[in-house]
C-alpha cells in the first residue's frame, strides 16, 4: 500500500513494516513476525524490484513482532541492519530488550513465556549502530530519534520532507519499559510537526498535527 510516492506499508505484516523506495535501493523499517519475510519479498517483487535491491533494514526495537523476519530477510537479500546499541544486543541474544509486565497475573506470565519460546529467533546484532540526532545518507536524509520508553533502546525515524484518528498514543503499560520516558518520547515526536505518522501498530495517521496527546 503506497502511503506517499515511494513510501509503502507492506500489507499483511504484523507489526507494521514500511518500505522506502529509491532508484538506487530499498530501505525497510522493521521486519514483522517470523514468517513475514516471504510476504515482504513478494511485495518487493510486485513493485518490479529484486530482493537484492533491499539494501538496508532499520529496526525500531527488538520485540519479536518487529524483528522476527529479520534473519530470513538478511539471508535472502544481504541487506545491512541498523539499530540502537541496546536493541542490537538484544537481537544478538534472541530476546526482547525488556521484559513484559504481567502485573502478577500467572496465566499471562505463562502465556508470554510460551509465546517467547514459540517465536524464538536470533536475528543477530545490527551491522551499524544508530544514535540520536544522526542523519542517514539515504531516504532523503532520515533523522534518527531516540524514543526510549516502550523499550530502553527504541528508535523512530523522521523525514522533514514528508494511531488512529483519536490521536497517536504511546504503547500500553504492560508492554512499556518506562511509561514516563514513553510519554516524553511521544511529546518529542509531536513537537516535530510531522504531517504523516507511520506507527509500529495501527493505521497510518494523516494530517497528524494536533492528534498527539499534549499531556
């Protein structure tokens, strides 16, 4: 699904994966659950491009629904992987960078433990580590934003060139490493005044100014 010219959301992938299309190569943001690589590569081919055109994969954080397809994509494309240092260490060990809060609920704890084993994967560390404020020499000069809170090494990406309708919200408390920092991250992103917001979960938010929570 094309969001803007040369910016696509790959359909049918959980969580959201975005493909940035340029003449000299493709950039993917997040790789979905294990098994998502086939769908992502099919979308690449539907655009008339080759798997080897996928040159870079940017990772927001190391949760399995964002890095599960990474190993297969690396193998099929030879793409270089970019993430923060914290999330890179977690990927190397095949784990999330933080634990899920079960609130003392034993059934929920068992469920997440079983899911973790079922989706076990070691995508390996990033090839390049990203830092806050860095501008990437592709995709129009994407700016790297440290948006710590949901996880301790979470990153977002902002293009000055380019949730739901109730507004963009942070992650739910049980999935959030630090709720205070997560709220700060949302406010920081709101201050950029982006017109279009492509979140990790949920629909793309258009005309995004004023749809961020202010508190």
